[in-house]
C-alpha cells in the first residue's frame, strides 16, 4: 500500500480535481475521503461500482488514482488502461501516471509507448523532453547499476512506515508510524514521529532500543526528515502546519507541510521550536538537507515558481540558524513531476528523488555531482544521472543518505519483500574494482610482443603503474569503476600504441589490444622502400608527370632514408594499370619515374645513386590485364594495385642486389 511517506510527497500536489458529473451516488459518497487522501476506503467503493459494469472518465480516474497512490501498480495500470480505452479527452497527466504504473509492473515497453503519447500531448513538458532525450535510458541505468552490492533491511523496521534516515551521534534518526495513537485516514496508520536509535555493532545492522526524539519536536501530527547542523546546535525537520497548538489549513482545506528549526538545550533535548520564515499555509516546504559546512540548506517545495508538483530549492543558512531567501535549482534538476528528499554528501554531490526523469518506476534516486560547488551566481545547469540498482527499483525509492567516511548508505523504499509499507535499507559502499587485461601485438604480423613495457595512466596523464608484458604479450592492471584511464604499450624498435577509456560502473573484465608498429626495420638490397616506408601510390595529375604536393610528402620519406644512408642506391620504377594504349602507358610512366629522380637530385642526392625507368603495364601484379585473354572486369581497387611506385634498393654498404640474387 502506498505509504505515509508518499503523502509527504503528494501533499505538494494538492487536491485532485473532483468532477461535478459523477455517474452515481456512490462515487460522490467517497468525495470527502478522496479529497482527504483516504484512498483505502475510496478504492473499495469505486471498485464495487466499476465491477458492476459502470464506465466513466471520472470513475476510472478516481479508481486508478486510488491504486496509484497506494502503490498498487498492477491495479493502477489496469484501471488507467480502462480509462485510456474510453478514448475520451483527458488531462495528459493521466498518460504520465499510466506510464509510471506500467513501469511499476516492469512493462517498460508499453510504458515507453505511453510516455511518447504524453510527450505528443504536452511537448513542452520537461518530463517528456527528458524521456525523448534518452530513449535508451534502461541501458544507461543498467550501466550505472551495481550487482556487487548487498542491501539489508534494517531490523528496526516495522509493518508500518519507516523511512528518511540521517545519522546522529552513534545512531540514526528516522521517521516512523510506530507510535500508536489516532490513525491518519489516508492509509490508516498512526501519524509519523521522529525516532532515534543507537547502533550496537560495527555492521550497522544491529541497533538498540528505538526511542522518540527528546524534546518538543514530536506532536500528534506528522514529523519527518530531520537534519542536523555541523555544530550539532540546530535540527531542521518537517512537520504539518501545526505550531503552538494551532492547526492551519489552506483555502481548500489542506494542511500543508512546513519546515521547523529546533535548538539543542543544555539538558540535551530539542526545544525552542521556530517556524522557517518562508513557510506558508498555501504551499508545502519539506525535507531539509544541509551541505557539509552548514551554509546552504536544500529542501522540497511547491511554492510559487515551482516547475511541477514539487521542486528542489536552496537557501543560505546564516550563522544564527536563520535562513535567507530560497532559490529554485532550475530545470536541469526539476520537472513537472515530483522532486523531493534532497541529500547533500560531503563531496557536494546532490542526491534526490524524482518521478520526472526516466527511471525504473515511481520515485527514483538521481545524483548531480558536485552541485554544491557549481551553484555559483545564476548557473543552474547541473547534469544528473540515475544511480541505478540496487537503490532504485520499480517501486518508490527515496531518502538517500550516505557517509563517505564509514562508507555507509541508508535509503528508503516500499519495494516488494519489505517488512512494511516503507522500510529503511542499508549497505556498505564497496570499492568497485575492474580488471584491465590485454595483449601487446605486432600490428603487421599480429604476433605477441614479449617483454613490452605497459604503463597505466589516470585521466590527467599521471603515471599510476607500469608492468612488463609476459612472453605471450599479456598484461593486467587493477582499476576502479567509472574512472578514466590510459594504457600505453612501448617496446624498443616499435612505435607506441595507447588506449584511453572510462571504466564502467558494473564490475567486469576489460580486454585491450595494443598494436605496435615496427619503427626500426632491417633493409637489404632488393628491398622496396615503398613497402618499408608504407608509401602509397604516388599520384600525378591526369596525363602529367610533375610532382604533386601530396606525392612530394611521400617522396620526402625516400629522401630522408637516402640522406641517412649515403651508401644506398635505388632504382625508381613507375607502373600503370592496363587501361590505355600500352605504348602511351610506358612513355607516361617513364616520364613520371624520371620526374621523381629529378626531384631527388634537386634535393641534393647524387645523380649516380639514382636510376629511373617506367614500365607501363608490362609488370602487372595481378590478372587485371586488358588483353582479350585476360579478365578485364576488374574493380577499381584491383586496377589500383598495378598503379604503383617502387624504390628498389640496388646496393647498400657495398652489397648489391645482384650479390643477393
């Protein structure tokens, strides 16, 4: 059943519109219950009406909403489906709720279809835009999920609602409906109070006696979501609009949520309760979270200027615990949906829950890295990401809290398998380790290169570790998750190769290939420098033999070798394919060979070291001849193999090609 914590969210939404054209008296009989969020009773009556065969937009909207807000997504999706089948004009918000309900039963394909329809009806809605900008959201969430984390349901959970954890001294403070007393009509559970409990062992799963927070914080109405100032002097928390024994409602009869500040007395109890100055009976303000220095407070509200049902705001905290004027975090954080339950870790990363961005269903937890440091001036462009499983699920997941020193995380969820409507879960942040394995290969031969040096760098180029590859060219490094690395392979007489990559969140083995090219190659008489230096075809303009710029770049390689080895002599050979008259091809290729020789002589190579001749089409390297006896249907690529330049070493260091033969 949808829990009190869900009310803490939906109180922002206000009253759903009650139509004046109900089909029969039974629908009207639950009007007050529906308005007061007493959905358990509402659904029973409406279901009786629907099962008798009555159909109407009003009936199906109320019935589906009753299940939706009680977290019964199977029945919610059923009745939203019946609503859609009426093919009547309805508020596009019902398309969005239908999509979320379908996610709740893991029918993601059908959910995506209705999200697209929602976007068609409300193309300016940020939720639809977010969906279309990341239609592959499920793959992205899977990449960010962790399958090496084991979550634990706290032993202090009850069959009632328990949620919203923060650490305090040697224990935790949380909200719970365990207190007894009068029941809240919405889910027939007692009203929430704030409780404290101490840890009894280092596993963070064993706790002592649960007690109510000392002082004047708890009342006969809802309290939840406590946060403590760094100096331990102040506690900010959420409560219904109930102060100094006065219970106030807005003009529609809704009692809103408000923020309060308590001060720790010398006796160790919380008293001197103060209302935050921007509280209002016309909108809700709830779920406070402080940054590590206690200078900024983040919270959720539907105050004027809100994009949707509730947004995340920030406000400066003064030295005396008073607050400045709140500012909306903007459209990169907030949507037309619900954004709530903010938390700021000691690194300045904002965690919060949202229904407006693509997720696994219901409320999902999202993260905006280093937001507290980026929030400068008018900047409100903050990238966010869904933190994935196991924190997120098809149910509502919220109330994220983490301690980066102890590596302990708490979060709340009404997922299947819990003890009650909302439960508190915990896990330890384990270092996600990746194994980088690879092999160093000769690029040309694909043979392993033994004893190569392999170096691991971080994303900024700082060397982390170096190893010597094995006889089979293999290597491996241990690495972290979601970190940028560069791996470089080196070996004498080879040019280096490197791979830059970012490791995934999920633990998996990463396999790399480093392909090293020979940098120093042995040359002998009869070798072709064009092959040694990887010189492609030296192109000339059509029917011309002068050296083009791109050809000059390649000939410079030959010039460099001839300069380095003064005893080397070469024979320049130019070839064509078979197309065109043979006599013409021979003359043209000879002019090109002589042009190449002339160029090298002009660059300082002695004429006697160079010979040159054109062979036309007389020395084809394949069967792409143009005579009737040959196959003339060769492709352009096959003909191109014959259009080549050769630089044959005729002699070097006193050895000639004739001696070798």
